[in-house]
């Protein structure tokens, strides 16, 4: 957990809560290690922070197979497309758009490398970050229908929210050093 620990320690005092939450949400709870790390990695990709993503992947590979990381990456990529498309349809609110086929490939949703329900959980975390109500509802339903409970959903969204907050916190200016925190972290590594 060295890279992740270094990154957590690089967070400024203004983000102390995020520093503590990032540690706690990645331990225990209702989720399996594969679910926990998959959501965290997918969320870090959605949050667009390479340092955070690299630290999470490095730590995850100590506990889970590479297929989990691959599915997390695929979930983040597919949701980047789907969240924009379905959020547009929802926001416009015209039935005519809802009747049009998406005609966008998303085969990975139905054929993940690993567990299908876990993939849906990863997609749920990304959709929460991206603010797509339609996708959040669809993935939450798929996760629950797949046998997971509300505690699983809740823990996944807590992880996604915390990872998003960590990505934002890494962009804060460290007042003491008068440069963005991410640059301070990169210089230390």
C-alpha cells in the first residue's frame, strides 16, 4: 500500500477527512476485495487522476486478479460513453430520443472478463460520479437483481465518492508550498 499511502499522505490538511475516508472505505464492509478494488479503480479513471489510478491499481494487484482491473477499466470506458448518451436523453426529456436505438457498442457490459454483477457494481460507481440518473438506476437494479444488497450498493458509492474527492483534493493548492498537491506528490515519487 506504499504508493497509495504516499498519495494519501500528500493530501493537504484541507482534505484530512478525505485522507481518512480513503483509508477506511478500502477496508472491510460488505464488498469483496474484487468489488472494492474494482469500484475504486473504475472511479479513479472516471475522476481522471492518473496518479490515483496507478496507486490503486498497484495496490489492487496485490489482492485481486488482473481481470478485475481490466473489467474496472472497461466499465469506466463504457460508462464514459453511456453516461453522456443516456444523461442527454434523460435531460432532454423528449420521448422521440428515447425511442431511437443507441447504436453504440457496449458488449463488455454483457460479457465482462470476470463476474457480471461485479462489473455492474463498477459501472454503478462510475455512473454515480458522472451523474447519470438513468444509468445509476439501471445498474443499481442489475446489482440487486444479481443478488447483492443495498449495503453493497451503498459501500460501492461511498468508495466512488471518496475516490472522486481524493482526485479533487490532489488538485488543491498546498498553501505551504504554493503549488498543486499532485505536483508535490509527483516530485516526491
